[in-house]
């Protein structure tokens, strides 16, 4: 820091003048004591398995932490919770901003807790670290659910990469299941790549829409309709009912253009109003039927197993790339080669070979 | 080899009986001399730039070879041809077996050579090494084009992986362009992942279809319609004309459901008959317009530059993975961890960490 900067700080000490001593020694000792008292991994596991929400929150914070010590502790806790996980139904909900996701999840979540289900609501939103939590950041948007003792709401983990956020959410699912939550709702914004990540960690994927100007399908995100196990047209109330029903017909027709899903179940399209609660219970019935049928056919377990394999491979591939692209020598050589490729001075394959040669010779 | 096997060979020598001496010494010397005479890289480059087809074929054989010496020579040739490449239009053609791809390419290719174009027809078909060349393997299916002095037809390179075949085809494009071919047609079977690879190496992607039982869109491969810059319904002749026109309407409607393409040009749907040649010249007009418009907008160059970057990164990522997954120690540890993940004994992330730790500690 330059001298100028140093002296413009409000936290400076003048030479020769020592600051007053901190008087509240008790407070400091209390804090120090509490810090020492941080529960062990074993204690946290035990508390989570007893359904203790404070322990659950603390463990999730460890998962989300970037501190290497926390990383190890988090791994221990996940490993301890793992045998008690897998007992839930995982439902992904996506929809662009404006479709009323929060209101829908509030209504849907309340419906589930009334059926004596224990509901955890998580989110995958890599943008939230920048926008400070567009999703679930404002818990007040789920006023009733947040007060419900059978619901647990956790905003999106922050992180620079989607991969990082997705990993944290996936590990959080394990802890929530171990804590006894039997229905996990994972919310995501239907823009970018995050819904693909969510799709690969849930059993059922619900696409939330609203009826528009009659041109419902124009501009729908590539691939997102193919992932949906169900499409729900929200805000089907008042003057909107007719339009919502028309949209339902159009989506139904469009869905028939796609090849059959691996589950062999044709996605349903329904309308609902998160405000009037019209159609909410039917949605749960559809999802419930889906779980029953896929359990019977064995597709449910097969999909989970595939997802686990996928995440293992995905993690490996991501780390291999990260190790490569983060080497300072690679970074500078990559820039040179990118330019050479752009100017047609070198073929893409020769450029790649240059970089790989450096990497494997140096064995970073 | 076991003794038993050895003695059942037809090539055995009986102990004590020496084989007759080879008498045709001249022939052997001629072969040896010819081998020594293999043209140098510089000679091949010069000949290719002069449009010599034998040199082109030889160089492509070097690209396709798995011999490490050939690899180096091939790289030199590609590097030498590179400044003279990029001067062509690259057209990808895909369609499932039975749509009449070979007949279509024959008719379309003849149309181009009549317009004084020099046409190279390549193929990407990773299965051809197993099935011994379903695509272009039988050149007689393009009887006229194969005799045309302005056409050059080369079957798919063989190779275990799509990545390998795609690389070889991409490098072959560079050589064909340097040899003066101004239109490169790349054929692929519309099944599996190969059309994605082809899509990422061409300027224009044409999907060939035939009219079916009225249910044209059911079961169409995911994503393939989104890649198409044009859909051509072939076999629109005789009794088929009406059905083909109906299919055209249906495809047109379906295409409007997709978001606009990056080129900002709406894909066209047309019908044709490769037998009667009806509609073939209109197809070239559409493609020609496309090139003109994308050249003006700058999209053409932008796409090529993106494709080159993509192939550089793709090659790096593929090699990183290959190096990892081919280590014997990783292979066995991977199997163990896969099973543990499947039995829910370890989280996918912890399993990935186990493997990565071994890999980076050992620095293979």
C-alpha cells in the first residue's frame, strides 16, 4: 500500500500514541471460548441425524466455506450422513424470473407440509454471489413457509462457478435427507446452464411458465422443454384463465414432437394459481404418481445411480481442466496459441499439442 | 503361442528343411527403392498446392495413419497447407440410413461441378471401422461423381473414437482446400454424436429427411433440428410428392418453435428428388444465398473462428481426460470407487477426490 493510501485510512495509528486497551475482556474470552467450543464433526452428525436444524445450518455453512480446514470437516460430515441419505424425493423447479416461482414454492411447499411432509427448499443460482441472492435471498417472499416448522429454506450457495455451486447444493441435499427431510425442492432460474445442473440432481423436473401473448413457445430455451417431466402454467386466475388454457394446449402439442422420455412417461401440462391455490394439489398428485410408477419400473433407482456416476466423472473432468488452465505458464502460452489459431498461422490441433506438451513435460 | 497352435499354422517350417531362397531379387530391390523414394513433406505440400490428387491422397493417408513417424510428417504437411486453406465453403449433410444420402450427394455434387466448382466429399463415421465403411465405403453408389475430374471422394477415416475421426476429417479439410477444392461436403449418419462433431466443422448444416407416415417429427433426434440450417425432404417423386409437401409444412411449423439461430437466418425447408433432380438446383441457390448473407454480416468468419477455438480446447480437454483414464492405477481405483458410489458408501465428490489425489501425487 502506498504511503498516501495508508495515511488516508481511518484505521491508522499515530506514531507514539498507543490505542486504548480493550476493556471488555470478558466478552473477548466468551467469544474465544465459543470458538473453541465449535462442535466436532461427530457431534454435528449426531445432531443432524436427530433433526437439529441449527446443526444442519452449521454443517451447510461448512460445505459452503472456502476455508480448507472446513473442507475436511465438511467431508467428514457428508461421509457420516451418507448412509442416512437417499430417502427423499428430489424435485427441481425452474422458470424465468416473473413466473412467480417463490409464490408457487410457498403454495406448493405448504401443501406438502399439510400432508405431513418435511420439506427442504434449496437453490442453485450461480449469479446470486454477484446479485446478492436473487433467488431465495429474500426469504420474506415465502412468508408462511419460512415459519413452518416442517420446512427448511436455504438460499443458494455462492461461488464463482456453476460447478462449485452445484457441488455444494448436491452435498447439502445429503445433509437435509439425513436430517429427515423427505421432500427436497431445488429451485433455479431458467436462464443459463444451471437448470441442466439441477436436472442432473433431481428425480423430477418441473418447468414453471405463464401464459403470454399467444406465442408461448417462441424463444423457449433450447433443451429445457425436453428436460421437463411436467409443465405448470402459473397465474391461471381471473382474466388469465382462458389464456392459460390455450397455452396448455399449445405446450401439450409441442411436447408430443419430442421423442419419448427415458422414464416412458409423457410429461403432463397443467395450469394452476399460486394465489388462489387452484390446481396445486393436482400437481402433487401427478408428481406422486410419477414416483410410484418410476419406483415400480426401477427407473427411479437407475436414474439416481446414473446421476451419481455422472457427478463423479464430472468432478474429475472439471478438476483436470482446472489444474491445466490455472497454470501460469499455460495461461500465457494459451493466449499466444489462441491468437495464432485465429490468424490461421497454426491448426487448432497443433496449438493444442503445443500446450499439452508443455503441461505433460513439466508435470505440474 | 502354445506349441499346439504353432504347429497348426500353415506357415510353419519343418526342422531341418530350409525354405527355398527368394529368387526375384529385382522385385525386392524395386520395392525397397520405391520405399526410400517416399516423397518428402515439402514435395507433398508442393504437389498438393498444384492440385495433384495422388499427393493429396497420400497426405491424407499419413493423417489417418497411427504410425508416430507419419504423425510428425502429417503435422508438417498440415502446417504447410494451412496458409492456403480456409478458401472453401464447408457443407455438412446428415440423415439417417435410408434417406438416400449417397444418391443425393451424387446429384448435388454433379450440380456443383457443372457450375465449375471443385467438390471434395468427406465423411465422418466412427462406426465405419467396425462395419467396414457404411458411408462412402462403396464408392460405386456415387458412380458419376467418382468419375468426375472436379470431384474428390474420400471415405471416412477409421478410428476407435469419434474425437479421432473428427480430428482426421478436420485436418483433411485443410489439405483439400489447399489442393483447390472450393466446396467441401462432409457426410455423416444422423445417429449418435457424429453430427454434432460435423456441425462444429462446417459453415452450413443440411438435414436430409424423407416423408414418412405423416408423423414426421415423432422421434426426431434431440437437438438435430436445432442444428439444421436447412431441411431437405428427399424422394419427393411419383406418389411421394404429396406426402413430401405435407412433411414440408409440418417441419416448417416445428422449426418456428425454436429460438432464432445465431445467423439470424430462419432455416428453410424444401423438397427434392435426387432421382429426377427436381429441386436440386434450388438447394444450391439457398445455400449460396446463405453464404452471401453471412459473409456480409460477418457471421461466416466469426463462426469459423469460434470453431477453431472450440477444436483447440476440445483437443486439450480430450487429451487431459485420456491421460487420466488410461493410467492403469486409475483404472482399477476408478472401478472400486464406482462401486462404492453405486452402493452409497461414498459420495460422488469424495470418490472423485480419491482418484484425483492419486493422479496428482503420482504426476503420471
